[in-house]
């Protein structure tokens, strides 16, 4: 986050977006059925369904059922997913950053301004920072923290899955001209930080001295 604030990423952002832009025609993925209907709408709906199932599981865990032992993990999952995705809309409204497709460099009418600069005068403030669709994928970083202590191998798989899904979502929207690369990087960093803090607050338990000694012994023997 500090590096993104200290070094303006707009040069790289524009260079990448120009790869997906054809003068006179627009962005190559702007009206692409697969990118819009499948990768954007349907994929987002699947993540929403997963979140709803987590909420249902949490509610059931409050009752005297077998899911009661999963109350804390489910609570973490619901909180991490909820915060990771809910911060996007207010941040978009607060920053007023325009999408690439709205900028004069890509056939639009708006003037580009860096993230921390004063916005150019406009009748239609932008709503493109951070990347919203990317948060649908990167919010699943919560699965890594959910599994990291008891199922480290599965946790690594979950990490790769969340990063991969978020990257695919990000690339799809970049091809459509909806976001710059830095918009999605900010989303990744926000979601990672949120999931980390939720994990530290809800799931993390400092290892007992005996367990630490046992782990050290196992490492030495291994």
C-alpha cells in the first residue's frame, strides 16, 4: 500500500489498458458475452451464494446442532467475506475515480487524475476505485486463514484458488475497460488486510509452550 502511494502506478496502468483498447472500436472485452455474462455476472452470483451459505451455517451454529463447534470459524468467515466486499461501494463513492472507459485517452470525456489528486471538474464522478468485481474473488482469501492452523496444505490450495480467481476477475474487467491494474491491486491488499485482522481477532490462538517444543522437535527430526 505504501509503495502504491509513493510511486504513481498510472504509467503501468495506461500501458496495460492500451493493450486491450482499439481506437475507434473501444475495449476488446466491452461487450463480450462470456466476460460480461459468465465471468462477471454468474461468477459473482456463485460467490454470493457461498456467502449466503456461510451465513446460514452461522445461524444454525447458534442452535444446539452439530454445527455449534463451527460457530467461531463460521463467524470469522461471514465477517471477513462481508467486510471484504462491503467496503468497495463506500470507497468508490468517496474517491470518485473514473474507469478507463470514461477517460479521454480511451474514447471517453473525463480527465484522468491520480488517486490522491483533486478530481477534475465533472458532472459524473467516477465509481471505479477500488475494483469491485475483484473483491468477489479476493474475499475468498478468508478460506486460507480459516484453514491455515489446522489444514495447512488445504490452506495453501485455498490461497492459490483465491488469488487465481481474483486475478481472473481482475483481468476480465481490465479487458472491458472497467478498471486499471492498480484498482485491483488495492482490492487485493484491502481484502488481505481485512482477512488477516479478522483472523487475528477471532481465530488466532497463541501456541502453548509444549506445542511449540513439540513442533521444534518434529522440525529437527524431519
